[in-house]
């Protein structure tokens, strides 16, 4: 089956099979949050991005192999509602952006800064700190050596725009700047975008719209 990234709450997961990494996307909870399970194909080590909701579904997706770590992209409650239960069941090490860790009720084992590397088996992810949706939001970039990059954007970038900055002009200016300089300027159009809610996109599909996003202010 070809990966499309369209998942629904209560429906099946979708799996993106890369040469070194398997990415399983599942939708959970009343806010249609996406959670992503990354599995290194060389070592079978697993990492979860956003234990958002519905620990039963997440733990079923994880399976008997467990996870070594779980990354929370930002402090908003819909992205960590299952975190305590998932960590209790798996013993996973927790990661979050340094400036959002205090807003997450499960202790953060590793505070993440801009440019830090997070590993899952032999695969390396690079964290980028984007300010605006929250003070400490992070996105994770996987620069696939066999293909194009992949970026897990939490709530910082979606099809059609950046994340919600609640009509705060300063927060929007910060977020659009960081998204442009740390994501669009750094990565190619072929880069696949995995957002915190809804369908996937690519940077190439969104790049032409950056000026209109700036003009509208959200």
C-alpha cells in the first residue's frame, strides 16, 4: 500500500516505509491529534512523537517491543494526555523542548535545544526550536540519506499555514520567521511534512503561499 498520511480517529494507522526507518501515523483523541511511531529498521528500536491521547491505541501500535523514548513537540495538553500512561507502561525516556518542559506534567528526562540530535537506533533526528505557537515548540527533521528529508512539525506548520498564535502579532512574527528560516530555507521542496493534526503535506506544496501567510498575519 502506498503511504498517503490520511488517518482518522478509530481507523487504521498508515505506515510510511523508508529504507532505514518505518513511520507509523495514527490519529487519536477528540482533537484528531496525530502520533508518530518511528522504528529503526536496523535495530528495531522505537521512538514515539506525541503521546497525545488514547494510551490503549498508542500502546497497541507500539506493540510488545516497547519504545526507548517519547518526544513531546510542545506543551499544549492535547499533545501529552497519554504521556504518563505510556511512560509508565514502557519506561521510555522523555524529551521536550527546554522552554516547554515546565508546562508538561510528566517530568522531562532530556530538555531539547535547537540543533540537538535525538536518536532512534541508528537513525538521527535533528531538533529545531520554533518560537510562537508556544515558547518551546520543537520540530524534528530526519534527513534521509536515501531520499528526501522528513519533518515532524507538531503544531508549528500545517497544510495551509503556520500554527495558531491566537491573534498575537509578535508571536506570529516569531513563528513565521522561524518556520521560514529553520524549515523552508533549510530544506528542499520534496521534504515531507508530518503535522500534529490532519493530513500531511510537502514544503513544495506550501512554499508558494508563504507571502500570503505573512500578509494575512496567521
